[in-house]
C-alpha cells in the first residue's frame, strides 16, 4: 500500500512538515498512543475510519474508510445545537509505518483550513500526530465568532490527542 497524496497542505505522508504560507494558524502536535503491534493495528484502523473525530464527540455519516475526494458532513452537538462541518478528504496515506489522512474544510464550515490525523510508529511506540491550518471561515456568521472557536479548538485538540489511547 502507498500514498494517495493529493494537494494536502498539512502533508500527512511526510514525517517532517515543511513550511506553510502565513495565511493560516499552524498547529502540530505528536502524542504517544501506545506500544506494540496491537496498538499499531488498533490505532491505524481507527484513524482511517474517523476514529479520532468520533471518539472526540463528533459524528460522521457512516463507518466507511476515508477516501480521497470524498465529501461529507461531520457533526458536533453542543446541547440542542448541532454544528455542521462540511469537509473533503484531500489525502490518504497507508504505508508500513504511517497511516492517516487530511481533509479540507468546505464553505459553511466554522473555520477555513485543513486538518490531518496521522498514526505512525517509531520502534515499538505508536504516535498520533495532529496537524492543522486554520483561519476565520468564509461564512460571515462563523467568522465573527472565530475567537471563541479558537478557544474551543484547545479543548477539541485535547480530546483528539486522547482519542486513540
């Protein structure tokens, strides 16, 4: 298996994320999720089925493995309010030591940008790397609340980092 790398700016196929344009806020963080072959199998299978998102409180329309070019609507419920996040998968990587994907946001998403979830292994340790590029949404109502959304990102990223443990 190899990489179905498209035009992903968060470059999930690469261990080192190169420079990006200063138009978006850049975020990258790597967290250990376990050790050994069983942890690798569990985490790599889960990440390709949106496990980081669903185990962090989001819902996706089905349990289909990510595919480049697939558009879908991820949802997050806050009490009675459902936040809809239209996205498109732009890259998928599947190698012996690296599995993951990147999606870009579509119009109507609360932010404008891209996010990657990457599972890799270094020796016996299995890692989850999160990468994102964000800026205010192109939707005016969402753009107005971008400072609140940035604060929410801190909580969501904390959940992401623990999702595959």
